């Protein structure tokens, strides 16, 4: 069985760990969000690809959900001693090595997809990790500009990490998406999919940019394979992070049903909501999406694997 998973960072990575446990024999292709990517200290950083790679490869800082385990911060201290920032983006020494390798390969002319494959040679994540595109796509958040009284766009990382998603987000702009091409293998993977699982990732800034690359949403809508999503919103709030802020920016309510309707019945055939949101099931069903309520908190690996089994079960029913 070939399973395709469009993915963000932490929520997706934990879900994918559950997927590998629940379906060890499945072939899994992950289409990773690169809208979060940023260049800092002259280095190209791909937070979502790295979170998936480190989590599945056993190198993640588990409590934090991102970055490396057993990390040291000597480089950060030395940069600070030079007065070189930004200090708001935490990069450890082990993590720096990944970004150095990536940047060196990109500078030598390799596309991001080839670089990602090379990094995965070390980590052996047990999935095929494909960037959504080799072209540069950057998610920006439109916020108020105190100086001019107008508006300005900041990189998603600046909004999320430096500003803690505190300023009101007026809009989300995925810069470069309309001119981007799907990465090598992405459309082929979707065409070969037996099942597509949309993990409980941020629908706006993680899955949104993947769907914004021309051809990817269309391929997911056209596939005969069942597409089943899992709600990242539980009991009217994101389980982790600030997804409600960016949902509001695009006019979508932070509820399990509203996210399903936002994806739409053209994209998702099935939608799992948490047991605490069972009253959302009729609304999702009325939108033409098969729905049921099951526990959706990834408290540990077993819980994540159980969620995957529920999603695969619903997919099997939808495939008839
Ligand atoms: P990011 O790139 O690190 O923000 O990661 P993702 O976009 O993949 O995931 C963030 C989303 O995952 C947030 O909207 C969370 O609400 C959701 N999430 C995190 N943990 C859980 C969980 O245990 N259950 C569910 N249902 N959603 C979760
Ligand atoms: Ca992310």
C-alpha cells in the first residue's frame, strides 16, 4: 500500500511516527511544506522538513518537538558575542550542521529535493520525504505597521517565533507559490497513492502552502484514492501552537467542522474529529464529507498509531 501525506512540522511528524507503527509495511511518501523555510546566518533552514526527518530518524528533541536531542548552543553564544543575530531563532550546534550541509549543496547547484534526499540518507526516516517544490516559496503574514499605520508583511517565522503570533494577522500570503512547480516525484506519488492522509497539521501555514503549489491540490482532488484528514482543532482550539490566529486571518473559524469545510469535499472524502467534537460530525457530513469522532490526541506513540488506524479504516470504507 502506498500512502501519501502532505505535511507540516510537529503535528505531522508525530502523526507519521504513528503511521510507521500502525502500517509498518506501507510505502509512505511525505510531501513536506517548505513555506516555513528561511535564510538566517547565511544558511538555508527548512524547519518542517527537518522536524519530520529528525522525528522519524530518532534525532528529535522530543519534549520540544523540534530541533535536535542532546543539543549544545556554543555557536549561538559565539554569534551573540559578536552581536550577530537574530537571537529569536534558536539554532543548536547539531542543527547548524544540517543547515551547513544543506546550504553547501544548494550553493553547489543541487535542488532542494536532492539535498533532502542526501540528508535523509543519514537519518533513514523510513518514508520518502519530498519537498513540495524545489522553487522558493515563502509564507508571509500581513500585520499592522505601528509606524505608518498601514500594513506590512513579515516572514512566517518572524510572526510565529519572534512575535509569538501576537499581532493580529490580516492575511496569509504564500509568496512565490503561483510560479512554483511541484517538486520531482510529487505528482507521480499522488498518482500512485492508494490512500492520502491529511495529518493534524496547521491547515493554513503548513498544508495551505502545499496545496497552493499549482498542480498539487488539483492532483489530490483528482485522485481516485480516498483522502482522509484528521482535525488539528480539538474542542475549539489548536492542540498546540497558534493555528486559531492564522485561521482567523483567512476567515475560517477554529473548529473541527470549519477546517473540514475549508478543505472542502473536493479535497477530503473523510474527516476525523476528536470525541470531544462529536457534535461536529453532522455538520461535516452535511458538507459531503464522511466523518466520525475518535480520540485525536497524540499523547504517545500508541495514541498516534490508533489515530492512523482509524483514518485507514475510514479510507478503506470510502474505497468501498
Ligand atoms: P508545525 O509546522 O510544527 O506547526 O506543525 P504542523 O503544522 O504539522 O502541526 C501543528 C498543528 O498540529 C497544530 O494546529 C496543532 O493543533 C496540531 N496538533 C498538534 N498535536 C496534536 C494532537 O495531538 N492532536 C491533534 N488533533 N492535533 C495536534
Ligand atoms: Ca511549520
